């Protein structure tokens, strides 16, 4: 399985508050990407992951609530859904979690992905 961990600072072992389908962050072989651009490049090169763990704020400007660069975890989730619309490569058993400490950003990512998974008939 392909596990993708998007976070600008944390390591998967630092995320102790979540489980993904019974697999904790400590138990999976995560590919770590530190930015929107790295995440897009990884998916473009390696294909759609089976599991993604999302952070929302991906840089210092985001911690000051400046999201004008359009490169948050939400923006990656939006890119991911558009990529799937073009390629139809999302696994039917795709799983995700959001380990972000930004509650609004987390809700936005969750809302986008849940809506898309329902559209695909996966939920």
C-alpha cells in the first residue's frame, strides 16, 4: 500500500492522536511530503496513494492565517479530486485522515473529500 503524509513540520511518529483504518501513523511506511508542490509531484510520479494523512497549514504564512498562496492541505485535496476526475485512478478503498490542528481547515478538507467520495459512489 502507498501511504502519503502531508505536513510541513511533523513526522508521522509525532502524530499520536489518530488511527487510519486500524493502522496508526507509527505502523505504516509513510512517504513524507512537506508542501503542496511536493505532494502534487509525488502523486503525479507515483500514482494515487491508498491512504493520505493531511495537514492543512503548510508554511509560516498559513500560521498567520494568510492562505493567499493557494498551497494548503485543502488546496492539495482539491487538486487531488481534479486529478482523479482526469485520470480515474482513486482506489475504491481510498482512505484519508486529517491530522491538522486547524479545525476550520480540517472541516474544509473533510467536506471536500466526503462530497467527492459520495459523488464517486465510494461512500
